[in-house]
C-alpha cells in the first residue's frame, strides 16, 4: 500500500528535534541574559564632569560628579548632565542586550518586542 502525504512517521522526530533546539536556545538566552544583567555600562558626559554606571538590569550603580562641576548658581546644568549620563548608560545597556540576543536568535523577532 502506498504511503499517503509522504509522512512516514518522521513528524514526531522533527517535533522532538525542534523542541530540543528551542530548549537549547532558551537555555542559552537565559545564560546570556544572566551575564548581561551582571555587566556594567557607563556613560561620561560634560567632558568628564558626570559619569554614570548602570547594570544590565538598568539599575544605577554609581554616579560620579566632578566637585568642580558643583556650581550653586547653576544646579540646573548639573541636573541635566546627570540625566543625560544615566540615560546614555541605560541606552548602551539596552543596545548591548539587544545585540547579544539578536546574535542568538538570528534577528528573528521575539514576543513582546524583546530583542
């Protein structure tokens, strides 16, 4: 009797292989995410006046301000530099996480806008 549709029991093996590959990718993604979460990203602005360091989890870890930049008559400028430094460090963290995950996923879109 002829086989129908060309499926000779190979489908379950393909699904098992696909599931194994998905699990392997998920495990690699978790490892990479853990490494990136622990990594630090810094931004220096204002010619070195303000330096911000954030973790891969986007938590501000350190903020350094050059004492010479503290001008009581221009607090607004210092506040602006702090905001820029923190936002740049977070942006660098985001870009690095996205690049690393994109390498693993081959650039395919992930649910929720991730990677």
